[in-house]
C-alpha cells in the first residue's frame, strides 16, 4: 500500500539528500543567499561563427562544438573586461591575471565543473582538444585526471537543449558566469527594413553585484559580440603570458 503524506498525496519513493546532490544543494543555496546576483541577457547573431565552424571542418578536418567556440569567445571577451575575472571573499575583491574557465557539464546525472586553464593563451583547436579529453575522462569516471579547482569564471552551456533562456547561479566565490542557450533561426529587420533570416543565440551573464555593476555586463556583451562577428581572428588569438609581451 502506497504511503500517503499529510496532504493526502501518494508517495512513490523517499530518498535521502546525500552525496553530490547534497553538495550541489548546499552550494547553490549559499550562492543565492550570500551573493547579490543580477543577470543580463542578449540575443547575438552567430552566423559567422557557424560559417567559421563549417570552414574549419572542410579546410582542416577539425570538428569543434559550439560550446568549444563559446568558451574561447568568453575568454577573449574577458580580456577586455578583467573586472569580471575576479572573486569576492574574506572582505576582499581579488582580480585574477589567469583566465581559467569552469565549464559546467552533467555526466551520469551529476553536475561537474572541470576547469580549463589559461583559455586566453590557447587557440580554438587547443581548447577543443582539451575539452574533448576532459569529457572523456568524465565519462570514464577518471576524476583524478581532471582539474576541478582554480577557476576564475564559469560557462553554463545549454545550447544543445530546448532552453531559450536561463539565469545561471554564480559558482562562489567567482564573480561571474556566462550562460549559453539554444540557437534559433528567426526573421529580423535588416537594412532598408528588409526582412532577412538571422541565427540568434541568447547569452546570459550573471554577476555578483558586490563585485561589479550592470555596466560591466553591457561591456562584456559588446566585446563578446565583436568576437563572434570575427571568429577567424579571435579563435586563433592568444594572449601573451605575463612577461612575454
């Protein structure tokens, strides 16, 4: 006979909140309560990114995912908005020189946040190869080979789903996280009010308002759009390491 709760609902199963699920619940609760968060969103044209991806496959035989491209694009945008490459902890704001990106990924029902180090110093081919290797390790449960600490910024990619909009939670103590949603082909007004097709992806940026303000969100999206409109340049851009410039 099914168990009934105090409101008369039949209960299918009761399981303890433990393990990774408990850790995630505690971290997200801490994130929401301790960090005043604000999220901005923008629809950006990604047709040139799609063309770049196609040419890379045709000309060099290299297949990269849109997630790979957007992780690299985020690093490029951060170079011009280093106030977001920061954390707030122990009464201090810490600004980082390294751009190390946590890429949120779910494997076997568990949310993982592997870190890709020095994304700004790697081109798209290096970024893609490293992410592929990381995902293989995750699938095989080889967590000892994955770096899970030391991130300075996060990316949550839901572009492969039907999600049009998300408001990602911060990953404390980081000051910002970028969310990627699905691409949609839609009609828009072009020059002379002509209706033309466009490939639009919605990007979200959640920030810690104790660390920065909305103006940094606007600036980041402006930089991101610049990168997405010229991927042939930016996907192979490498920022010199300290002391090399």
